[in-house]
């Protein structure tokens, strides 16, 4: 067994040193576990991340030093190496990996000062573009963002420093949730180099880039569910052998697979994610994937940050509702936006899948990772509905 040190530290230098010790045999670091953390964890564990994701179900994911290193090496082989900007909380796996990548590369990440904003992003990026002491070379820059952060930056891209900062990165990894196509197109038009990532805490973060698995990753589907194998898989869930056995299994060849809970296809070497297997409602007796509805809704101008949740419905049993932050001023009314969204969904998925309502809010509830807090949003809708 190895000792576990709970932490809520945010200073990158302090965390970098603690991670170096964790990767070198301990003590392990526990994120999001203050107050009820065990004193020790199994040998080989480097990090434990407490997460409930968007489902509200708590779990403690145990990651070994070997898994974290394997993830870092696979990422570097795909996108290259350089200096990283830390724009996400370290207790979120994408933020943690920025620190681990920097540590293994022998570099020091730059963290945003204060709350995320276009100004803080531009200032931090500019500081990274200055040659380091004793070297005239400007390093290749990398960062990880969630779509909401990217949207905020693109909305401010008329400001020259923000636009220049976005264009300075060799790769901006975007994950945590699906990337709306309008955001991808806007970024491409500005010459911003995005990499769409797919993965989870259980896979040490993104392990599929732009639909293509990293070199050491294997993907297959079983009954429509995506499963992932590779050296970056988590050891399991700390103190929950039942959940570990449910979500991880070995095949007839002894290969260990993670059951993602996502529906999708793996065809010609490309992964296509359709949505969560459990994010489904039954409307009029027909199963509807809310993730598929949400992707279509997000293609509507003004609704790129929308979240779609399910609610009880007297007529259909269940129905979907769009919740979107008020943003850009549009010439069309909310009724016209809802009509546009309903038409798109009907054309692609059928009339039975059309959302019944659009609710505009000042701000969406989010988790510490920057992902929408779907449970909180759904509860708020139920109070209104």
C-alpha cells in the first residue's frame, strides 16, 4: 500500500512537485477527496480523482503512474511536444494531464491568473511566447479547453490579442463534451488548430483524437457500446469492486477493456460517438438519444452552447427541453430558434424526437471541469416545467 495525500492545491509549481513524488512511488495524490479520503491506496496508484461527471453518481478513479505516462507518451507521439498552458482545474483529468505532460517533458506549465477570461488567456499566452532565458527559440504551445471556454474565446476574437493568442497554439485539445460543428468551423476560419478529443477519467483523459485512436489504443463495439483498451486505462474505482467489475472486463485473450457507456461506431479506423447509452428518454414509446438531439440543436445559430434534458410529459411520457445561455443578439425570436431546432431534429431523427420547449437562461450551471451540470439543469427545468 502507498500513502494518499488529499489536495485542493491550485498552484502549478506545488502540484508539479507533488505529482513528481506520486509518479516516483508516492505518496499518491487525491483530488476532490478532502475530509473522507482513505489513508492509503494500492501500490502503483499515483492519482485518485473523485468525480461524479454529469450523471451525479460519485466515483473515485484510481490512476497508476504507468497509465498516466502511457497517456502522455501517446499524446506526444500524435501532436508533438512543447509548453502547456493550464486553463482547467488540476482536479479534472484534462487539467491534471497538462501538469503530467509538462513534468515528463521537463517543462513548467503556465497557469491562467484568476478566473478564465479572454484577457487572462491572451496575457498568459503572450508570456509563453517570450523566449526563455538563454534561448532564442520560441516553444511550441499547447493547451486543453472545454467547448464553453473555446466559445468564449471565439466570441472575443475580434480583439487582436485574443485572436493572436488562439492562433499561437500548435494544438488546442478540446474535450469534455462534444464540440459543436459551428464552433469548429469558426475556429477553422480563424486559423485556430483544434484537436477534438474523446476519452474519460477512466482512460487518463482523451485517447481518441479527431476520431482516430492514439497509437497504443484499441477500440471496438459490443452491442453498440464503445469499449477501449490500452495501457492508459485506470486500475478501477477505489473501494468499489462492484462498479470496477461492471465497467472493466477482460476478453478471451486477457485484454482488459473499459466499457465507456457511450453508443457509437468504429468503422475504417474512425470512432463516431452517438451519445450516452443512459442519456435516453422514451417519448411515445420510442427511444430518443438526448445527445443526438443536442448535437443537432447546437448547429442552430445562438444555440451552440445549449443543453438538452429530458422531462416528464403528460402526452408523450417523456419529452426533451432545450436550455441555452443568452448570448449573441439574433434577429430571430426564441420561437423561431425553437422552430428551426425542431425542424432539424425532425428531419434527422423523426418528429417524435423534437424538443417541446426552449428555455433561455443568463448562465448554465457547470461543474468544476467546465462541463454542463446536467443534473442541476434538469432539476431547474423540472421546477419550471
